[in-house]
C-alpha cells in the first residue's frame, strides 16, 4: 500500500550484538503495538541495513557505511504534532522499552520527512 500521509518519522539506532534479540522482540511485540495505538500514527515498518551493491559510473560497487545505524523504523504519521502528544509520550515509555532496551541503543537518529510529491 502506498504511503498515504504527508509525514514520515524515522527512528534509527544500533544495539550491541548481545542485545539484538531483546531489542527486536521488544520492538516488534511491545513498542510498535504501543505506538500504533497513538492517534495519528498510521503505520510502522522496520528495517535493518545491509550493504548496497549497485552500478555507479559503469562500475559495480558495494557500499557499506559503518557509521549508519543498523535499524530503522519508519512511522507514517498524520503530523509532527503526533510526536509531542501525551499519547506518544506515554507509549514510548511503555513496556520493557524504556528500562530494558533504550539504555543499550546507540547511534540514534530521529528525522521527520514531509512528503513533497
């Protein structure tokens, strides 16, 4: 289904290898469901970075940017105001996320994108 809203919020981060399983379990089973319950959050999709192999200037190149976060969650939201709502504030602290996962996240990047076409 194509993106329907005007805004995407990106929450990207890395975790140490020994916290990877916990991170993914909590993100998928607790964090995403909590945030999907916030008014104005339409959809969430999670991604893990991989090396990119592509043709550039007639040459096959593999690109790995080690400084990029390993994980990225893209949230389709109705407006940037969703991120400062009371419901969002409550959801991001729910479950095991705040105490058992967030302290181990590194290289965090939060970006909001406004659709232009």
